[in-house]
């Protein structure tokens, strides 16, 4: 009888209808596939049961998070080789009905069933989100934010470094440090907002307080930062106190929809709008518009996706939704701009910094891979595996223009049309 790796490699190619570009190492130590390629390691036959009971991306995700699937060799190379087979063509590319009518497909599934062992569904890893009910209610948003951010400040410190900024950096020098690039990003946001001493800034989704501290310390503004994460708020408040800025910065655990103490001179929203959801986005834009003074500026820093010919076909990535950003949704840049305009904003500048995020993510992955045992200890082995996979896959997606990230500068322009912006806006660069 053939060893497990050879049998499994043949079945995978039968299911895919294409050569499988990775080596495959099975639980019995056997190997098959192209020599020299990164290896997909099936550590336990339970991985097959994950795929059988949840075919597609969610089954793969569960097997990966549980540690039943792994990659030996360069993770970026492995993801690049299989992306066209698994993700870029879509997990429903063949159509399940069509696939089940194919005798070869049915034969391959029966082969997997025989190899998988006891026909019992494995329990999902504990890192998989448990949903409270409807999406984008105040309760569900708190749960989603807590799932992603309340996993340990020490873990995030390991990944993000001293800057503690969890969004795309701005690389003046691609060979520079992550800390310098994050500082330059915060300064770019402040310059676009035109911050001046004495102004009030609302930082929506303030994270660990980096934007608030930079704006108050370097530009003399008063800042209110809001987050739904208790752990972020605790860290940010301690940081503000250590900087001696408690008289100028207030950190709140508060939903942005509950902020009522406007008007503000400026609002920064950095990496937060992805959590809002398509159905709530116009409400989000309208709430921020209402919180600004006439002439006030909004800097909306947000990940985008490519538009679909049929937008109703868009669905949230199963792995991201279950393990990374529950209820997170990406919109095309044009949709975001339209919604901001519908809310009353005048959009004055759009800057794509897609390649900057690829560089940022590669730095985060490098920090995580430099000390994987400590990462697993600081959170959990499964969650550390989630972050490594999602950040590496995201880096490739930014590099290949699968997703982008944009800074949109918008103004609550008063009726007389005085925007307050210079004739040449790009002077901040």
C-alpha cells in the first residue's frame, strides 16, 4: 500500500484538477511532491476531518489553527504557490453541484474519507469566534473588537514593536525601521488634518494611544480617543500618564456612536472603518460629519478591496471572519468616497499606500517568527498561528493588488465653500 503522503498528494491533485505545487508531509513521516518546494505538513489525520466536515477555507483554517496543518519552508513562497489554486479562484469556483457530478471528484472524496479516520466532526479550535447574534449592533461590535484586540497587550507589543501602532506604516525609506515608519505615518495624518495648538481632535478607534500621544505631544492639541477594547484603553491611559499628557488626552471605552461632546476641529479614523460594515457605513460617516465643526477635517485611513462586477456576490473571507476580524467588511475605494460624500463631506485628497502595508506586514511577521514560542505563551498557540497566517497572506495580497489601503481626507465644508485647505494640498509630503 502506498504511504500516506503519496496517497494524499494524489487525492489532492484529483480534487483540485491541477498539479499540487507543494511537497506534502504526512503524519506517518512520508513525503511526496516536488522536491525543494515548501512542504505542507499534515501532522494529524484530524486535519482531513476538518476539511470533510467544513469543506473549503473554514476547514483549512480550523486545521491550521489547531496545529494539524503546518508549513515547513518559506511561508510566503508556499502561500504564493497555492493562492491561485485555493483563494484567487474562489472556493466555489467549480460549483459544488458540478463537482459532485464528477465521478473523479466523488472518488477523491471517498478516498479522503477512508484516510480521515473516525467519521466524527472535530471540535472547532477555541480561538474561533462565538457570535452573539446580529452583526454590527453595539453588543456584537464590542464582542468582535474584544475578540481581536483583547488578546494580550504583551502579545501585541511583541508583534508591533515599541510604536504599538496596528495599522499601515508610511515608509520614507524601505530599508528604515518600523518605528520610524510608524512615526512618519502618524505625522502624515497630523499634517493632513492641519493640527494646531489648542484644537480638539477625536481619534476614533484609538488603539493603544499612539496617535493621541503623537498629536498632543507634537502638535499641542487636546485629544479624545475612543475604543471598545478595555485592554487597549488600560494600556493607552498608562502611556498617557507616563508621557505627562493627562491634561490633554482623555481615553474612553466608548462606541463612536455614543460620542456627544462635539464639535471637534478634526477627526482621525485609522484602521477602524473596516469594522463598521456596509449597512452601517453611511451612519458612521454621518456621525463623524455631525461631530466636526464647519471647516473641520476627517482623515479616514481604511483598507479597500477590488470591486466586483456583481457586488452582491461579495462575501467576507471565511478565515478572517471566524478568526481575525469578526464582522469586518472591506469596500471598494469608490464606495467609501461615495458614502462620505453622501454624508455631506467634500473629499479633497485620496492617497493609496498599498505597498506600504505590504512592507509593514512583513515586518510584523518577522517579529512574530523571531520568537514563536514567546508569542504562543503570551496569547495561545492557536492565536499566534492565526496572526502569522493572516499577516503573511495579507502581505501577499497587498503586493499583488488584491487589496489596498487609502487615506481619504475629507472636509465639512461650510456653505460659503471655504475649505480651509491650501491651494496645493500635497505640501504635507
